[in-house]
C-alpha cells in the first residue's frame, strides 16, 4: 500500500483491535516489526478478564468490554480470589474500599469459604475477597478475530516492517521501514506496545515515559493435580497469582522489573521466587517446572492507558500504555480510540467512559 488514511504501528492486540475499528472509516495499513503479529506480550499473556485488574481507573474500560467478550465467546468463567494472611487484612479493607461505587462485583469471604474454593489452602491464609465473574480470555482467538475483521474491512497487514523513519510533510506522514519499504499516511497510530516511546521519538513527538515491565510466568506440574475449576488465586499484596491451565498450573511472582524493549526472557531468580511463594499458599508437591516465559507490560507514569491525539505533533495518535489489562479492555479501548481518531460519536459500549481520563494531554 503506497498510501493509507491510517498507518498503525504494531499488530499485537492493540494494533489489531484499533485497526479493525478504524478500517470501516478509511484505508488502514498495519506495520508489524516482527514476522508474526502478537509475537511479544500478546502471544505470551496468561490473560484473564478480571474486573479489578488495573485499578479503579481501568474499571470503566473493563466493564464496557465484558459483555462484548462474553457474547463473542471469548470468555470462560473461572472466578478469582484475593487472599490475605492475618497481618494483611488491612490491605483487603483498602482494596475493597477503593472499588466502592465502581460497579465491580466483589464479596468478602472467611476461611471456610476459602477452603471450599481452594482445597489444600495453607492455614495462614485467613480471609479473602471473591470476584465471581473473573474469566479466562481466549487470547489467540480474540487477536485473530481482530486481525481477520481488519482484513475483511480492507486493512493491509504487513509483517517484518520495523519503522525507522517518519517525517510529516504538509498533512502527510512519509514512513520508511528497515526492510527498505516505504509508505505514506494521513494519520500515524502508535500502537507499538513496549516500543511506543521509540516510535514517538522517530516521529519527532515528545515521549511520555511509558516503561516496559517484565512479567514472568511458570508452568508447573503438581501432585495431586488441581481441579480445573480452581479460581484464579492472587495475593492481596501483589506478590503472586496462579491458576490451573490444561492440567497444569500457571504461576507468576507478579514481578514488575523495568526493562528496555526487547524479546523478554525469564530470570531464574523470578522463577525461584514464584515457586517459593506458591509453596506458601497451597499444600501440594511440585513434580516439574515444565515451561517458563516472560513478557513486557508497558505502563504510563500514572498507570492508566493513553488514547488520543498528541498535543504537539499533528496527525500523531497514541494508543499505548495498556499494561497487563490491554487484552481485557481491548473491545472498549479500541472502539473509544477509533471514535476519537475519526470524530465519531460514542455508542452504547463507550458512552459511559470519560475519554479525557486517558488523553495524552494529561502529560503536557
């Protein structure tokens, strides 16, 4: 494609979803640096739709996306349990208080209820918050849905196209890629995940300070095998989470280690921390560590996503900083961002969301 109305940089869940929403409004080119869309964070996610994930500021996006994801068959109900030791009950109190009035469905449960949900739970865990509507997300299916929807609407998706230059002349962006290809576009959409600040620099925009943070996941085989209906279990102090997956346990130490944009790999210390924390939660034997991987979750300084026009560089649009909640909020986030980019009116999905909360202008 020589020219497009919108050039979207990145074909992970962010780039794929906004491309699908923009394509009915104009021609779209999606340029992905890797050989396969979703190679980095999207393809490594242990994603779940969890109403509280990301904090109260993300809740409107999560709730607005939930119905669409369920109707589309992308969710499988699981439930979640935030657990606390006796000296962490005040953290449960603060957590519960922070979500008052947001519309999330959470309830406080005592030890007996915890034991019914998580058999074998060690005795030091005394109280919890239950989130019954938490669900697993079929990430691969959701990502492929958006890629296919974008293509059906006429978008062109190219891989192996790493952006190396972007110059604006008049009202047009002239783009150059590492493989020698060139293109032009009226709007440049920055949906490059961990690389968004790099793309901003290439385009001459001021960086926001979006920081990639490494998150580790370990796949364990345990004995006895855990029931597949076990809820997602999270430490209220943010030190771990785990859930059953295809007869195994997916476990994370909930690490957030700053990293340059890269092909992230797990550190052995983080794997060891994850296993140690898991052993303190539930009575079982770890038979094998079968897999381990890491991905980068990218956050703006205030940990809220960034959707909207750059305040200094004309025609430069941010769709970035979506942390670990980018998949669960993708439907509403992409719809909202496309409405901002095209000047369209809010619809039933987005009408209750305050777009100004996520504007890049808050960093000016």
